């Protein structure tokens, strides 16, 4: 058996997070580091749950271009096979006499038809090839119309472009301690206006003989900033109103703590409100540390230098020692 301290009774639980409370029915973390929800949906046909457009907007640029190139090659190989099936004598202007040479020429004829280039040396001779070429040219401009729309959507999709520190810290704060993490808009020309943040913490507790999740919205030193153009260290003072009051590093692990962070603000670049999420599990919370400064004055004194590579840098520090614990009641949980 292991024990966790009773959550501060001065804290009010938040039942409106949208997450389930039964710990035995939830696997892993709630939110992935990239902000996506750690959920896999099943029970319906795959095509019914698949959103091709949103998937193509979300994948990395490398995967996106690999998908486009793969589709381009596959459809041209398909039409090449159709041309060869009806007979290469349906095309005139073929130069090679051996089979693989004709395959190569027919493939490049297909790519020229698909892209409506049409250099002219090879052209359809009979109705069969003309009908196939007309359908291929139509599929070509449909393909490029779709790709153009996807490229436009990817380039113009509103994004927050925020980078979060890899770790949250339990750090000295005034006369006590606080939970801290920090974030920064990392694109050169991007900043956010009227930026607001909500931080929710989840605990695993024993209640009526079953493991359950309990959620609390953390009180912050600052919930919003007028303009987010530099780094922002988000601070939750661990005071008399904090659910973390009198928790130790071991308690964080036993109660399987996870922080869920949601931030939103107005982007002048996109003229839209943008949002970004992330989370920290107890494994990503460093006990007894303090962030290093991220910005400094330039050599000529005319500019502030924001050093993005220092976002995750911190120093180990000693925390203030409490004279006596305020809460001693314990709840049992499974080891």
C-alpha cells in the first residue's frame, strides 16, 4: 500500500474538463506534448471516421509531399497500365521498339496528359486512347485543384506558433514555492494579443474503493497578458488555496499528476484567435529547479535579445524547508 496526502480541502474540484473520471478506463496521459488528445476512436467503419482533409492539413510537410508524389506516381502508373492494356498501337509517335522502352514512353505520355503539357510527339490515334486521355486530363486538373487548395489551407491555417518548456518546475517563489513552466512565440514576426491561459491539474485518488481522477483548475499569478511577444513564465503559487499544498515529489508520482495547459490569443498575422495545448506528467515536473533567464540587452543597448535556445534551461536549487506539515490526513491508493 502507498499513501498520498489528502488534496487541500480549500481547493474546489473542476468537474467540467470533458475527461472521464474513472482511472481504470483511461490509458496514459490525457493530452500529448504536441497538444493532441491521447484518444483512439474505434467502433465505426474506418472511412466514416477518417477526415482526409484535416489529416492532410495536420501531417508534416515531408509526409504531405510524399503523399502527393506517391499519388501522382500511382495514378500515372495506373493510366500507363490502361494504355498498354488497350494496346500501344492506339498511340502514335512511339520511338522504342522493345517492351520496356514502350512502357517508359507510355508512362511519360501519361504524365504529359495528366499535367496537360502535351509535347506532341506521342498522341492518341484511336477512340480508345482518346477517351482514356480525356478522362486522364480531367483527373489531372482536378488533382492539381485539390493540391492547390491543400497548399493554400496549410499556408494560411491560423497557428499560435508557441513553444513550451520541456519541463515544469517546482521552484522557490517569494516566501514559499510554486509550480512553473514557460512558453514563447518562436516565429520572428509572430506575437499574440490578449493572451489567456488555463491550467488544469489531474490527480488519481482512491474513492469508495476505486481509482478515480480528480481535476482542479490551478490559480495562477497571471491569467492573461496584453501582448505575448517575449517568453512567459506561468506561475502557480503553492499556497493555502493550492491543491498541491504539502505535496512532495513522491506524492506527484503516486497520484499520477498531469497538467493540462490551454492557451489562446489573437494573432494579428492571421487576424484570428488561435489556440494551443500541451501537458506535463509527473515525470516531466522537476522538483527543486529554477529557469535561467531567456532575454538580455544587446551589446549596443538598443535591442532586447530573446534567446530561444534557453527555453528549457534551468538550474537546480534548494527549496524552502517547511517547519511543520499543515495537512496530515492520507488517502490510500494502490501501489
